């Protein structure tokens, strides 16, 4: 809201996203899905990984990267058609 020369101008922005099919995508619904996946991992098709942000040496960094890749390789399953 701006006040200029005794005129009040109201501006409102729409935070909703629209995809190609012109369907409104609601950001809170996506956030709710993330929360459900976090608290109900048995019913979810997703999983979470918690990773250390800093390491002491480059060797530790490479070791951590390889462990994450191995975990992903073991966890992700491919549906055969």
C-alpha cells in the first residue's frame, strides 16, 4: 500500500503458480505433502537423506559422496514394464 498525494493505491500480488494446463498449483498443498512424507515414511514413495554440510578434508567429502550414491543406488527401485 502506498500513499501518494492523498491517494491510496492498493496492490496485491497473486502467489499462486499456474502450470501449462492452467490449473492452479497451491504451494501449501505441496508443503503438506512434504510434511506427510516426513512423518509417515511407510506410506510415502519418497525418503529423506540428512547429510553433513561440512567436512574436514576432501577425502571425507569424497567418502560421503560415495556413501550417498551407494545409498541411493540401493534404495531406488526400477519398475520393470
